[in-house]
C-alpha cells in the first residue's frame, strides 16, 4: 500500500478510536453526500461499518434515494465531525463508490439484530408512506413470514464502499487558525499538503 495512504488511514483510525473514547454518542456517524443524474446534491447520516485499505463501508437499501443516486453517479463525499475531540476534528473523504460483495453483505446482515433484519424487508426506504400503520402492518407481515427461521438478506439491501481519492483532516484551533492536512491521489500517487484554513 502507498505509504501516504497508509498514514492517512492510520490517522483516521487513531482519531476514530479517540472519538469512541470521547463523549460522542455516535462516533461512527458520518454524513454521506451524493449527486444523482439531476446534478442536485443530497446528504444524510449513516454509520460507518468498516474501514480498511479498500475503503469506507456503510450499509443501506439500494432502492433508497441515495442508492438510486449512487447507481446513476457512483461518487460520494463523507464527512465526520467529532466535536469532543481536541478543539473539534473534521474528516472529509471523497471518492468513487462500489457495492460490497454479496458475501460481505451477507456476513454483516447475519449479525444484525433480528428487528433490523425485519426492518430491512419491511421498509421501502425513501418511498412515500401513507400511514404509520401501513409500515407497522408490513413489519408484522415480515415477522410472520420468517417466524421460526433466519431472516435472509433482502436482495436490495447491501453495502457501498467509498474508495477514497481525497482525505482531509481538519483540526480546530483557536482564533479560527484551523489546521488542514489533505491527502490526495493524483495520477495514482498519494500526495500530502496543507490548506489555508
Ligand atoms: C445516526 C444515524 C445513523 C443512520 N445510519 C444509517 C445507515 O447506516 N444506513 C441507512 O440506510 N440509513 C441510516 N440512517 C438514516 C439515514 O440518515 C436516511 O434517513 C436514510 O438512509 C434515507 O436516506 P435517503 O432517502 O437519502 O436514501 C441513519 C440516521 C441517523 C440519524
């Protein structure tokens, strides 16, 4: 692995570990920004599930708005903001997106709580919902369908991996003299530079 990329991932993992030890109630929460065919950006929070040299993974419904946008335009930006770390730390990641393998999705789905597995079948994520009762009915239908057996992974539920092209660490500092370190892959080679705050 490229030494600078390795360094960026080590820095990310060290900060995530510090965030886990801090007061942060959701240290793995990240904003995911996507842009579909219409060119309009959309953002939402998801949970980071794994990170390694291949990239940053979250799981979702592939028929959701984000899923459809990523199918049309497999590019995303991720944003972590750890408010309780140091003077505040922000990590911005940009990259191309690919689906995880079916094996990876199955492995993670199988360890999710049963309620979440049922929800993955019952929720038509991002579709209009006429009433809360309708959703509750769908949940109970799925519960009956899989009573006494393991809940299989829905075909539309899987993970996206963001393969980073750019990773920026933003460290808060007094008087807005923030420090920004930016790792970027240019022509296949990782570079490191600073940015004005
Ligand atoms: C803390 C937090 C964690 C979340 N984690 C996930 C997640 O891992 N996967 C997911 O699909 N939605 C997650 N959501 C819900 C999303 O923010 C979003 O509402 C949903 O995925 C639909 O987004 P979309 O319509 O833009 O596709 C989370 C929300 C919050 C507030």
